[in-house]
C-alpha cells in the first residue's frame, strides 16, 4: 500500500519524490501508475482535487457521447490546465452515454480492465447518479478498482459553473463482490442477441462449433442428451436471470434475448474481448 492511500490524501503542496527532472528507467521492475477514471458532469474541483492530492499519474476522462465539444462548460479547459500543471497525463478519448447505466458500466469496466496492472480509482462524484451507480458496480464486478467519493461544502444548480465547490474530503467507499456472468453463457448470449430468435437445434450447433463444454465434449448420437445439456448448462441460468426467453412456434422451440439480456451483454462485452 502506498503512502498516498487512505481516506486522508496527501496535501496538494507536497512535491513528488523525483525532482531531478530526468527520465528514469525501471529495468526488471513492475512500476504501476495511479489511474483515476472520471466520468464528467458539471464538476471541476471534484475532478481535479482528488487527482492532484492523490498524486495521480493519469486521469481517464469520460465524456457524454452526445455533447458537442464546443458546447462543453468553459471550466473543462481549466480541468485540463490544472491536471497538466500538476504533471498528470489526461486521456481524452473516452465517450459513452453517461445517462445509460449499461453503456457507462461497460465503459468504466473496460478502462479498469485496460489498467489492471495499475492502481485504479473511480470517481463516483464527478458525474451524475447514473455514472455513480455504474462506477460502483464496475468496481465490485471487476474487483480491480477503488471507488472514491468527493465531498464539498458548497453545491449549486447552474451548469455554467461547477455544481460543487470547496472540496472537504475524499473518501474510499466499501465494496462487496458481485458475480459477473460466466464467460461461456455470455458467449452464448452474444450469439443469441446477434442471430436470434434461434431454434434450440441452432443453439446446440453453435455451442458445439464454438467449443462450449459440456456440449462440445458430448459423444454419440444422443440428441436428447444434447438438449438436456443445453438447458442445464446454458439456457436454465440465462432464463432464470431474465436474459433470454423461450417459446414454441409450430414444431420448434425458439430462444430469444430479452431487453435485459441485451443490456447485460452491452455491459459485460469487455469480458469477451
């Protein structure tokens, strides 16, 4: 655990240990960065203060994909100036629909995964309620990041000025493990979303061709056995979670993804990449 950790980050006037201005090579050493993932709403200090006080190396800003860059609040430029002046690299390439829980969850989870060898913090106070919920879920599902909340003494309503001012504390929030969907059922769900509705026979053919066990290992001509395996190892759990529904049409039984299944796939697609 580094000395910048904890609920009371170092003060902003402390300087980094390396003051000689030269580059340093760490041969044979795994040196991690401090990475802050920050969905952007109408905030300024609650973006910059925790990153600077906690000595972040990089900040990954997440913008709303529907925003015109020319219409963004003027203090967004100040955010960049403050972070750059503190020697913090800014990743400006991340966009999503910050009002969509699943899209935000996917984006945050992908950034956590991409930085899994580093110390990662997710700012739950810099966006809105949806980004806060998505950020917390992403932390708990991946287990690869610490959620932080930034409190302030003054709050406003005008989006032309930052919502909150005068940061008073930065707190680490407790997390509890959440079980993400297993990879094989998720691969199967991806196929159903893309190609469905599908007959159960088509589902079996995909599972066998994709090497999904135990269907891929099934030997012999026991067709009924394959149908039982399809239900017990794939469809039953997906149905129980509300991700797919099955129905009979004519002589065939069909499988189709629900809206919840499509949203879940969007949120956890990073697990398949």
